[in-house]
C-alpha cells in the first residue's frame, strides 16, 4: 500500500457511514523522482527499505547494507504488512505495521486470528531520516481477534488520517474467542497523531465473503479511486472503482486482478513519468510480483519485467519520492550511488560504480524484447566461454595411465598416486596468492594468462618423461586451477543475480562433467595409434593445443566485470550492474583487500559449512579422476573399453546436472533440498 493525500470538496465537520459521504478531491501536484518500497520478509520480520534506481518502477536497491531499517521492540517484536503514511505537506511520516510473529514458538494461524494483537506498531518521523522508537497502539476493542494490514489515507480538510485494517470479530459474550467469529472484514478509524483513535467501524464487510488487505489508489481526479481487496475464500485480489470518494459507491471490475497463484497484499502506485500508467505489487505467498496497466479502470493488468526487481519482498507499500526525499542522507546508509553523494572513497569503492555515476540516469527498465536479447547475450557469450574453460581438466593424467605413461616414464603405482596428490598440493598452495593476484591484476587478462599457462603446462607433460619432471608439472597444473575455477565462480556472481546463479551453476558444471566424455573419446581414438609417439603424449598435445586456442579466445573476450564487457551495449552494462547490485547487496569488483570482511568470513559458521560440504563432496575426487581407468582395467576391461566406460560415467553426470538445472529453475525456493538430494 502507499501514501495518498486528498482533500474534501464539500465542507463537513465529521462523517459517519450512515450520514454524509465525504468527497475526496485532488491530490497535491508534486514532482516525483523515484520510489521507496517499505516491506519485510518472512525470515526477517522487520522493516526493510528498497530504493528505486531513478524512476524505474521495477528496479530497486536494498538500503542499509541489507539490514533492517526499523525493528519493533513492542508486542510480538515482529512486524508484517508495513505501510508508510504521510500527511499532505509531507512533514510528518508514520510507519505502521501488523504486530505478528509467525516464527514464534507455538504459532498457528488459528491462534493468530483468535487472540492476536489488537494494536498496530507505529514509528514516527518528520524527515524519513530520524525515527522514534516503536510503540504499540490499540485500535480495536475486546471483540476483535486480530488487526492485520493497516493502511492510512490523509484528509487535508479535517487534518486527520483515516486508518484501515482487517479484523475478525467475536461475540461480546465469547471473551476467550473460542467460538465462531464473523467473517474477516475491513474496519477503519480516524486519528490525527497515531496516538489516539476514534471508535472503529466497519468499512467493507460482505455477508458472504471474508476480506482482508485493502489498498487504495488515487486516480488523479477529484473523488476518483481504485481499491484492491483480497477475497479470502478465492485467495485472489479483486478491484473496485469509484468517482464518489472513499465513502461513495464502488463498482467492481469483473473477475480478479490476475489469475494463477494465490495473491494478496496489494501495493499500488502511479507511474512517475507516464501519465495514466499504474503499477501494483502482488504477494504470491512467497514474494512480491510486479504488474502494470495503462487502463486501470478496466483492470487490464499485465506482468512487468522482473529483471531488476528484488526477490523475497512481502506485503508492504510503495511511496513516491520527491527529489529532496530521494536524496535524503538516510542515517541507515545507502548501498547505491546517488547523484551528488559520495559514500566511500575511490580506493574502497566498487569499480562498477563509475559506470552508474555516469550513466545510471540515462536508462529506465528494459523492454521485454531487450530483456530477452540481454539474456541471450549473457548466455551465449559469457556462459559458453566459461563452459569452454571448464572443460580444461586435470583428468588427462588418468587417461595417460592407460595410454603408455607407465611404460615410458617407468614410474611406480605409488609414484603415480603421488602425482595425483601433487595436483592438490599445488591447488592448495596457490589459493591465497592466486586470489590476491585476481584482485590486484586486470581480472580478464589474468584469467587469459592462466589459461595460456595451462596450455603450456599440458604440452610440457610430453617432455617430462621422468618422475621429478611430472611432479613439477602436476604442481603447476594445480596452481593454475586454483585460479581458474574461483575466477569462473566470481564471474557468474558479477553478471547474474542470485536467481539466475542458482540454475547457471549446474549449467557450468555440465561442461566439467562433459570433459571426461570428450577426453574418453579422444583417448579411444589415440589407442588405435601405431606411431612412434606413445598415445599418452599425443593426448597432451591434442588437449594442450585445444587449450592454446581457447587461451586466445579468453584473452579477447573475457571481461573484468560488466562495465567493460565489450559484447554488451552501454544500456546492457548499466542493467547488469543494477540487478547484480540489488540482488547481491554487495559490490561487484573490489581492487582493495578488506581485512574486516575476511575476518567476518572466517567467523561466519556458514563459511565453515560450505568448507565441510566441499571437503565431503571432493573427498573421492582423486579416485574419480586419477584411479578410475586403472580400476576398470584391473578387473579385466581392456584399455580401449575402459575409455568407453568413463565416457558413460560422464554422460550420466551430465544428465544429473541437466535435471538439477531444470529443478532449480522450476523450484528455486527449494535449493537446500536439491543440494541434499
């Protein structure tokens, strides 16, 4: 829901539903430059703020470094259904919310509607910067089982707010609220200061339908409003229009606002730049989804682009901001660049902020066609490159074992096992210096240099015909992979939001699992070789040559970050940086090491859980890559057929990743379950 300012055309000192119907007039003419979403999340039921990127109605950045802006210290100490209300002069602001904690011990929805809070949580501010402590203000009597989803409308004439909410009422004799209640209904009261309220009355109370979550939208003409209400039976939102003010006659738009998922918690707001265009956010029980229309009276709502829209937002309100409000130095801290404001010095700033500083104001939301084009570009130009790099693999030694390595180098099985170990020794030893160089040097060129080095190292295996030489090669190869794999992970994080990352990760690893398939068939062909050069050397020549060509591609095309990706247009660069900043709530590329962040990572138990997961998953990696072919040949399978067995295993791994990709895209909220399976 959002703030609405209106005046009453016909003078009246007081009104009741049974008598005079107030006429609600024009909203004050104000120039707006952005939007502010006030919201919460189920896992963190505290007030959160999201600021629009300019006048974009679907691209937002979370404020306060991702932390809550306001926290309730009263009632249940949790809030939902937050609403920002302001007076007509925008000199007094009130943040109001439902007092409800669904994460509390022993919580049930039945209990919440019988003995829930009968008050609303209130914060007050004169400037949107400094806020009072939370207070809990009772608005209902003893017959009410709960007070949900408060919202407020300002009346310029009487200088007071009309406050609306949903309640379920019980018989006055049912003091414990154990019996059957009346249907959910919309109630209202008036207040001048959110300290004292008038006696509550029914506003919308159908005899056959429970209703909650009312939202008003002023349509720019005296007395013209749209309101949105949730039908608790159908679990859908319907729309009504009026030309007679809030207490005039309302006409319902046929059907519901949209179909599909259950919807609730409408937040409505007018477009700042396009006259006659309106937007709504609908809560599908998981998060908000944006919709828009240029025919609000007809109720023709279509889904908006979600490329820059934040995930996880729940029932809240959207407030149009003036330039002064948009630029306000909120003490909670901005996490985005704002015109004329410098929040960090150049040494500590994200390098992509320079792009936003110069061009953020030039572009709005991408059209659906441009959005599809951007996705295609990222998938084909970036993901194809990363997948090609990921095919570079350490498993060549495993195939060399059945292609004549033992016969020419005279190494023992114990020495062969040591060679596999040396790869991981090099990998571990170069983790710290490799990551340091990734941060300090030009990212893309450094990755290209490492891929080139990888190619040279693979080719040099051919001349390392003694154990000592092979040890050096394996150490060097491990050091190279210590850089390449993290670099690819970092790159995905720089170009894609969290939702896209969830299903692109298995796409990336499809290429990793496809590597044994390619290597197996190359080995299969080389086993037919009868020349003087043994097949294990030819394998390294072929794979090293392919990697050398790949190094040229990487040097030309691998970007440091979205701001210098040569295959993105300027508008696409801005859009990518915006959405990643919003999704990650962190910087994209830093060139300066921050000790405090390193310490925080070490102290974070989640970091150690990831480390444990990686250890357990990779424990058998040496067996899979280094010993698989030896094991298959030891049980009587010929070297020729052993390569085919390995190829079959790779195909199975690819199939698993394909299934994982589809599952993660279809059910993104169940990532933990996917990981466990």
